C-alpha cells in the first residue's frame, strides 16, 4: 500500500473518507467520530494533520 500513515485507527472505529487538498481529492481513513461529532460546515482540528472543514461526507483540508 502506497499511503502516508498519520495515526493508527482501530478497525472497529475506522471509516473511509475523502479529503479535498490543494492537489485534488485523496482517499483516507479516519475515526468514525469525525462524522458523528461534527456538523456540516464545522471546522475542527485533526491533531496530527491540521484543520479541516466538514462538507457533508468529505473533508476540506484548510491548513496545518
């Protein structure tokens, strides 16, 4: 697998999600709580990655 590993996520907590970065969309794995605890349009801090804005079922990477 050719992927950048940022943090380990237990199998029972992981979801597949798309992140829109400056170079386009990337496929990623996140904890299921990203979608459960945020609302559409909300900005949050991904501790080891940066800040994101949630848009429906994908994330927009904003900055470190």
